[in-house]
C-alpha cells in the first residue's frame, strides 16, 4: 500500500509596511495531491488535507483521470479571519467572494483554492469550489455544463470527521455505501442536491434546448445554464436508461487537457450524438425530470398515503424522501409511525430517535415514543416518555398523557 506523509512547515508572512501589523502565521501541510496552508494551526491544516484527499479519491472514482498528469500539487489556503480572507481575495480578484473561491491561472503553481473556515458560506461554497479545483487540475478548460453541473451535483457532499477514518497518510478509496449516503473511510456523506429540481421542472417551454447547454462554450451561454447543467449531470448519472452513464464516462476519456472549452464541448457533443439522436435524448431527459420529485412533494405524497392507510405506498415514498435528505426529521418520524403500525417497536424507536436528533418537535416524538413503548410492554419507559411530552407541551398533550399514564400504572 502506498503511503505518504505530511510535511509541516511554518511560514511567517512579512509585511513591508513600516508600521507593526499583526499578520497570520500559516502552517503548511503537504499530502499526496495537496499543499494546504492554514492560519488555524497544524491540526486544522491536516484535517483539511485529509478531507480534500478523500474528496479527490471520490471524484476520481468517477472521472478516472491519471493522477500522474497533475503537474503541480493543488494549493489550498485557509483563513479563519474574515478580514484576512477578504484582504487576500481582494488582492487577487479586486472583489470579495464569500465562503471559498478557486482562482485559476495558466501556471499550475499559481492556482489556488482559498477558504474562509468557519464562515456561514463555507459549507455551501467549499464543496463546489473544491470540485472545480479538482477537475481543472486535469482539464483546465472543461465544457461548462460538466464543470458547473458536477460542482452543483457534489455541493452537498460533506465531510464528517466523526465517522471512522483511515489514517491521513494512508491511501484509501472513497466508495458509495448506498444511494442516499456516500460514506468513505474519510467520512464523506452525500445527500443528493435537489435544490434546482423545482426550478428546472418549472421552466417548461422556457428551458434552453439541450444542444445550447452542451455547446454553451461555443454558441454563448443560455439562461438557466447552471440549473440545466445540474439536471443533465443528474440525468446521465442517475437515469439508469439507455446506458447514459456509460456514455458520460466515455466523454470523460475524450476530454483534452490541451484543448479549449469550446473544443472540448464540441468533441463531447459529437460523441453523445454518435450514440443517440438528440431528439431521443431530449425525450428521455424530459421523462427523467418528470419522474423526479422534490423532497416537499414526497413528504406530501407520503402523508396522504399514510392518511389513506396505504402503508405500503407511504413507506416507499418516505424511504425515497430519506434517500434525498437523510438529515431531515420528517421521513424518520413517519417511518417510525409506519414501523409502529407494523408492530416493529424496536425499529420505530430507532426512527423516532433519529427524528429527534434531526430536529423534530420533542413533545411530538416523546408522545410517539411513549405510545410505542407501551405497546411493546415497556410500561416504565412509556410513562417517562409520556411525562416528558406532557411537561414540554402541556396544552397539547397533558390531558392525553395523564389518561394513558393512569392506565399504565
């Protein structure tokens, strides 16, 4: 197994101002593919390096680029200070860019991803910009729909250090565990990004033709390029129809690191047309979008099925909702109710605890846990849960819980 270590170095940024100005001390960590500098110390730099390497492996499990083709390590600079971050970005771009920004230059050694650690925008912008840095390290000028579509597709890929992680200096593969949670030894979790789905579905006749999206770098950028680029990537990756995912992977192999974006876009478009007629692709794409439902649509559909006592449909729909947004309490709560109805009391309790963890109303969940525990014959536990519900929301639950507690005693 190939191993690589971290090299630590402290770099003091020296100001030429005659005044004594506090400057950040940057600690540098070098790993297989990255050089990470952080003003927050070696621990943060090492953690960020581990995250980036794990993301890199997951990206490359899809794109299969030759890692030896990278001419220089990928540079990353992290600031915890808003003032220092803004000053550095403004110095290079003459404007600020909240959260994170990737700065691309012709010289690979000058390219840099800059992150504002701990900022509200970091969680949204860092994953997006980290992918852009990755893909442009291999293909400096990819087609816009691939660059933006995948950047959005991966923007909800987040790193959770609490998951068991392989040592940072050890090569490990990031791999999907299931469709809703991409977990790797480095702690990556993926929840599908459907933020653009409703927008794309509502475009109707205003949606740009797919040809204009494929060839945006040649013919000019249509309106809604980002949203449709994401939808195209989602279609190719997840439609499971007519070998579209295989076609997409073949397109990656045709990208040239020496070509312009228009040239790469044209090659990819022609390859797609060699496999399928554009009108057939358009039809399959529209059918795919029609079958996709937003999280809100799934919750409403599941609630109606549960109300109609169509428990089989309700369970399937709430499982789809769980697939989309694992960290939302609603699917966990309703799957708990469905488990209770099937007398699967232990499973119901597991779902209820998850619902509580992800923000469900404590009184509502405590009441459900109390009824579930009582049905399972755990009377003492049931009384504790019911008392909690009555205490948290006496107006809503006290009368009901008092009656149930009296019966249990």
